[in-house]
DNA sequence: TTCGTTGCAAAAGGTTTGCATACCA
DNA sequence: TGGTATGCAAACCTTTTGCAACGAA
C-alpha cells in the first residue's frame, strides 16, 4: 500500500517515520481499527507518534481513497485499508471484529437504479453489515482486538 | 404516533408535557433531525424542555422502534419517525435534507442471503442513501433545516 | 405516596485546532 | 532554506451521567 500511496496520490505527501509506521500497521489489519487502537498498537510497537498525527494521517488516507471508513455503534470511526480490487462493503463480526469484503454488486446496481425510480441524482450509499462469523459461533467468543 | 407509543410500547411510559412536545414536533418532521435541532425547534415553539430530556426521550423512542436513526457525516445522530408500514431505509437529499423511504426489499433479501454465502449468522445491516432531490436539481439549493 | 422524569452542571469520549518546533525535500 | 509534518495542550461537540427536585398515577 505504501508504494501506491507515496507514488501516486497525494498532492504533496511527504514520507515520514510516523506515516510509514501507520501504513505498516494498517496494511496488516485484518479488521477495522479505530484511531485510538492504531495509536495504541503503534506505541506498543515502540513507535513514537502522537495521536493527532494518527488522526491526520488517517484523514489523508481517507481522502485519497486508501482506506475505507465505517462507524461502530458508538459513532467511533473505524478504518481499514481498501483492497486493490476496489471492494467497498464489509461484513464485520460483532464478536471478534473480524471483517471480510462481500460482493455487493447487486446492491450497487440497485442503488444506481434509484436515480431512475426516485428522481434523485448523484445517489451515494453507505452499507454496514454485521453478523457473527463461523469461528465465533462454535467456540466461545474470541474477544475483540 | 403518540397514541401508538403511549398505549402499546413502553415498559412504563409516563406521559409528560415534555414528551408530548417532542412527539408533536417529531411527528411532523419530513426530514431527519438531530437532537439539537429538535431541542431548538421546541424552545423556539415556547416549550420549556431540557436538552437532556430530548436525548432521553429519543433514546426511548429508538429502543421501542418508533424512530429510525442515521448518522450524518460528522457522526451526529439524526432521528425520524418510522413509518407505520415499517420501511427502514431512506434516501436523503444532501442539499435540503428531505428524506423519502425507499423500497429496499432486494437489499433485504440480499443481506439475508449472506448468511448462506459467508457463514456469518445473525446478519444485520445499515444502509444510508444520499442524493440530490429533484427540486434541488432545478432551482437553487434550498438550505437545510 | 411512590417512583419514574426532569434539568442543571459536569463528565465523558472522540476528533479537531492553535502554535511553536522538527524535519523532509 | 522553505514549506510540511509533528505534537502537545486546549478547544469542540455531541451524548451521557450524578443528583436533587418535581410531578404523574
């Protein structure tokens, strides 16, 4: 992800130790993570980085389309690197937080069809899916994080 | 809406001047409104009510399924009375805030089918749709609120 | 009279901003 | 060297909570 980001997108993306650290941790995230969690993981890894910088970096990544954002029930923002194939919807386990992209083509098409049926233009959509993943159904409930 | 709420739902819903005022304003809402806006409208109408009470009343209405909730881009919660026919998805105009329920049966079915295709159970979904409504396309942009 | 409800002020929690300093290019 | 990026502290906002007073049933 770093390469794509550093070479392509930003108006002026300056490569710093802090940003590299964020990208590194984010790249391996199998679940949506909050800014706070990300910051905790970074400092636990020994990285010296301010929470403000984490927020600012995530905002850039969001603007450049490198991360997808969703909100949990409390309204907290959660981030996850956007897959290269451009998937944009995820099914998130309510027990362990694990997320997996889902094929939402039918929803995309349906959303587009709304333009014709409602008269609304520039229709955009946000879809958040939660459930309980197979591992969490059988075994106990792995704790989030 | 008042009748339905007062007679059916609550474990113990006590009818008060403040709650009646909230229900009255909310009933006529054609758009999603925030707790703050609701409170402002109420006090503008001359009602004496605390912001805390507005929040608490909305929480009860949310729990009892009398209002639908969505979040705007800033994460603020917006409320709207739930139609009697149980529609639960809305298309909201980004310019003026007007919202209309949409038929999302196909999405509902698709979401249910995820259980089979992903192994996730108890799949729940949140869908937020925005666009620009016809009046806002032609004329200028009516201001929100 | 009882117990849910109200409202103020304060706390909480996440996110943003001001500003001086550090540092990449 | 110039202009970004950083980081601390403080500001912001929405939402929740503590607690004493109020009021519906």
